[in-house]
């Protein structure tokens, strides 16, 4: 999808971000399946890969080695960045962080990573999980450079109301909702997690900021999807209003 960002410098025209979310590594989401998913991500030839949490299902920490081994497949031109989700904290956050570090994936734990093109920058920020009480938007705002477009990763999409109110971000990337995972056409999903009841799917506008909620790839509870297909999202950024 083409997405216009008003503060994007022309040097970043057609910059490609590929988002993956909610892998939920467990006995169903095997290492083989993860590798197949990551090969699909690589085929999109991303400049940046953005991973928005819930990499391992809660209490399924024994599958962290499968997650870590599969990450070796990922390839991006500039960087792969990630934020943790609530399930990661209920599995083993330190183990998941070690898996990311072992594969040179940058966890944006209340921090900002800036990409440079000539004299222009694109700022990629991330805050830690909101539901777990570890989000520190104040720290991100202190680090955020005054110039350039700014994109923020946060697992829970409804935090967009707070991010948009700052006026500092052009785009928020989130997951968490699975778009309900099981839903009927034309109806709002009957079950949605906390902090994903407003912006639970796709592209929404919140003030002057866009928020995109990825439907995720894995599953929790009943391992079934209906009316909510797994998703890898490809964004081609365009400068302009």
C-alpha cells in the first residue's frame, strides 16, 4: 500500500516498510512455518522490517529457541526493528530480547532509531508494552529529533489516541487485535483484546496521524481463523500531504 507522510523527505520516496505482528510461536507455529513466513517477508525486498510484538504465546517460553532460529532468515536493507507485546511478557521477555539481539534485531524499547539519507532523516520510534505498564512515551519524546517524519511502533493500537495527541508522529504501527481472529462479514468482531477495541484493523486516521493495525499471523485460544486472514503488510512511503 502507498502511504503519504506529510513530513517525509523526498529522499525517502518509495521507502518500503514490511510489518509482521503477532507470530505467537507455539506448537502450532513451528520453526518451519516461521521460516516460510519470513521468506515471504524477504520477497517483498524491505528497506525496513517492523515487528510489532507477541512473538511467543504466553507461557510457551520453551518455543523461544524456535523463534530465535527462524529469525536468521530475515533480511532488510537498513534494519529490522521490534517492540514486545503483552504475550512476550507472559512468556519470557528476557529470553525473547536475547533472541532478537542474537539476530541483530533492534528492540525499540522506549527509544528512537533514525535512518539518514543525505541530510534527511526518517525516525522510527517504539514504546514498550502498554498493558504491562512499561511504556514510556515521555522518554521517546525526549529522544525524538525535531526534523523528519516519525513512525512509532506500539503493540496495542488504541494507544493511538495518546500518540496522536502529541502531534509528533505521522504513523503508528500496531498489532494485538488479530482483527478479532474469528468474525462474521459486515459485523464488528465479537471479541477484541483490551486496547484494540477502536482501531482493531487496517488503516485509521486519528487526528493528524495514521494508525495501521496488522491482523497478525499466529493465533491464540482456539487455533482457528475465520473472516480475519493472516497478514504481512507492505508500505511504500510517499512524501506529500
